[in-house]
C-alpha cells in the first residue's frame, strides 16, 4: 500500500493577536520528548521520518495508551493559561483509509476541543490530560507516523520549521482582529448616525420654536426689548436679543428761573431746578452750606440752621481744610469724589483741594456746558485729526483712526505710503538692521546689539575690537589722521566706517597709502 504523506500546519487561533516572532524555548513543548516515546514499546515504534531533523514514531497497534504524566499535563495547563494564540506543529504520514486523533486534551470524559469555528478554551481546568495519537484510552487511535509534535504558545510559530524564511504571514488572530475591528467601527458608525439624525430632528424643532433671549444685569433678569436706567453710569439701557445696549442719558436743557439754580439730586442723573439762597451777596444752591456764627444750609430757598456736630478728624490742625460750601473741615487729601457729584458715563470725577468736579474724558466734550454729561467729539468732521495724505479718518468713541486708502500700506498711525520698499527688498539696509517704510521712502535702524548707520551695522564686539586694536594704529603710524580720531568716536554709529578706514590707512610701517580715501576732506599722505 502506498503511504500518503501529508504535512499539517495546524493553527488554533483565537481573537486577540500576540506581537513577536522570537522562539522562546520556555514557550514551547515537544510532545514526543515529554511523553518519552523512545522508551515506549506498546503500540509505538521508532522509524525513519520524513526528514532527519527530529525523531519519528509509527503508531500501529490498537492496544496502546500514549498520554502524559500528571506533571507534564500540569506544565501544559500553565502554558495554555491566558495565552491568546498557540500553534501545534507536526509532520504526519497517515495510513490510507484510516482515521484517528493526532492530539487530544481531555478532562475526564468532557471534551474541551472540537473542530468547530469557535476558538478552543485555553484556560484548562486542573486534572486535564494530554494524549498523543488517540482521543482517549480506547477511541480515535491514529495509525501512521508522527514526527516533531510541538505546541508553541505564540503566533507565527511555523517559522520554527522554516528557519530561513524571512517573512511572516498574518495569523488567524490577525484576521479575526481585523474583522472585529471593522464590526466595532460599523457599530460606532451606526450609533453616530442615529445620534446625528436625532440631533438634526432636535435642531429642526428648535428652529421652528420662538426662543426669547433675555439679559441678566446685576442679578436682575430683563426680557427682550425691556429698557431700564443704569443709575450708576446715567445710561438708558435696552435688552436686544440677549445683548445689552446702553446709551448716554440725554438730559433736557434746563431753563431755570432767576431765583433758582440747576442742582444734582440724590438718586437722579439729570439736574433739576431748585430755589437758590443769598446770604451777604453770596449765592448758594440747594444743599450748599455756609458758616457764619452757626452752620446754615440752603433748603428750598431758605437757610436752615444745622445743629449737628462736626466729626473728629484724625490729622493735625495744620492739615485741616474747609471744603467749599461746607461747614465742617476735613483732612488734607480728602476724597471728595466718594461723596461728591455723580458724573456721567463719559465723564470722570476729579479731586481738588477743597472740592470735586466732573471732567470730560479725552475725546469728549461737555453737553450744555455741564461736564457731568459729555458727548463724543467727531475729530474727523471737526478737522481735529492728524491723518495725512493717502489716509481716511474714521471716528471712534473718544478717539479716531487713520485708515490707509486701498493700494497703500501703513507707515505709522497717521501716514501711509504707496510703495513697500522694505517688504519688496528695494532698500539698502544692512542685514542686521530694521527697515521701516516712510512717506519719502524708508529708513534703516541697526538692531539691538549692533551699531552703525543702518546701512552698515556691526556687532558691539567688533566695534570694541576696532577701538582697542586699530586706534593705536592711528596714533602711532598715521599721525596725520590723529586729530580726527576724537571726532570719529563722538558717534558710535560711525564705528564700522572707521574700522574700514583704519584698515585701509594703517600698515605696520610708518607710512600711509598714497591712494587712500578722503577722511573729513583730507587725505593721509607721507610725512
């Protein structure tokens, strides 16, 4: 009978892959060696194998029990534990028209390995046994030759039979991981699609819903289009689509009668007309006081005696100051603004020696001569700006801005030029200089750490070297140029040029070049 030779590479793969291709001996088990088949005679005979790299055995009798000793089974259980992938390698020549089990791992009569698509269980229970060439004691007896039976607990273990193979192929676990990854992505995509559809539905509902935007100011909630007075800054404010818009309160002009004066009333932003008082030729407005034999205050056109005592002062008597229209002194440096007039949004309170007044901020002018209320000055319309040619004046609250007309670039805050000589490279500035566009062209300024006129810039170290090394040359070898040394060193910006001149003028002999460049209108010549 012709024997049919079949080489099996059996891969038992589970889901997760393991990275690494080194063959660690501790991760291998040679089943034939562990079962000690060399010393087994019943039903097993050592024969010549299909290759000469390992021993081969012929399994033929039906009365045999080839299983591992308990300590070998325990070793196998430990190797299997928590492994994500393993490989069984064997070279097999099976007898024709026979069937049998090559490798079996059993726990009592409970079968833990099945040839199904589900992965095998690698966490084996204690007491499991290992059989070679049969399923158990009486079933699945294999007839044929088994050579080099190994279990290797790592992926791509087949390379142990092909040591010269320079590449590895994907394992079952790799493919399963890829498939599982795609399934996970599909699941995430489905969830994301569902959430996006739900979000679009919600957005459509919200777009059709009228949502009123409110404004919250100082703990108070205002509905859309609600208006209120900001008493702290004397402004009229309105809630518009969730944003607060405030404008300076416009006070009506006061045409007070001859016997009244405009005054500030506590809790009100605009002045009101109140009766005035006259005492000894001095005119007093509502709330003002005068000190005669006693303190009197103007109230509704009548001077009323004030009997309250003045508070004690925490300063020396020489620092006592009597404020205007008051009866009680205060200490020098008193903050009158803390208790003085209420200034508008564009006005600020200023302390003086004996009183406080409201003054308009820069860029604002008083309304109706009252600096407590100020409005913006349109510098552009009033021709009060410094915008030069090629610019457009733009008025802003409290200030203005000069914008360049189209096609021009900015030189400074007030000027623009048509040509960008610095940006286009049309300048003669040194590489260590800063180029700045000007209306006439450009200017060059040496960077920090460099000296020169901008066209030539050298580091300060080079300038110091010129000073210490080359000036003696001027004093010793070119005495004719000596009178000009002090003049040149008056300006450090001329150090680079001086350095070039000295190199040309001075040589290590008491003479000068005949064709030297001119220095301050004179030329260095032989003496």
